[in-house]
C-alpha cells in the first residue's frame, strides 16, 4: 500500500467509496451521495485552503482516502483541523484507515496546525473510534442524538489530538 496526495484522477474512485458510505453507513450523516462535480469542488477548495487530500493505493486500485479541513471558519480556529477518512468496503480491518489518519496527522503537523479533531458519526462506530484512539486521540465528548439516519438517532463522538 502506498499513500500519496490525491489527484483529480483519483476523484472518481474517491467519490465511489464515499457514495457507498453515504448509502450504507453512519460514519457520514449525508443521505445522498455528492456528485463527482461536487467532490471536485470540495477537493479544489480544500487544496486552495492549504489542506491535504490523501489516497491509499495498491495494485487493486484506490483503497481509501482521507482529508483534513477547517474545523470552523472563524479565524480563531485557524490552527485546528478536522479529519475525515473512508475506506473501500472490501478492505476494512486491514490498516488502511489507520495509515491514512497517521499520514494526515504528519501532514497537518508539518503544515503548522496545532490540533486535529475527529467528529465520528455514530457512537457505535468502534472501528473509527479505535483507530483514532490507537493514534493518540482522546475522547473529549459525545453529542447525543444530533443526527437522524436510517430511522434512528445517532451520536457524534468528538476526539482530539494535539499536534
């Protein structure tokens, strides 16, 4: 597996991975998959803001992707970023997510950011919570029943790591 900066050529695979998570999972609270054009706009805006978009590849193609972006738009939050990582459905549990989060941490630290937050959709998302904890993130709170998807109320677990 190799992790590298995402390119526009990666965006169809990235959009496909994310669409699966939107339609089948609770890690994101989006209910309709964004179009490829929307993903292109998100990608370009992230890069223009100085944030990272990374992909994990092997011989089978794109295994997953991750990015970090602004936690909030107010200037006082400018040194804090929020990560997002999604892995192809048939490679869960193989270390792809952990490798992507670790690479995002290294990139954000080198870029001068001071804190990374993970806003993990669904308090039952033990895989994402475990990956973040294994990399030094601390649970700092849970927002209870703030999302509604697939006919049930969902929590958001907030995790934080100093860079």
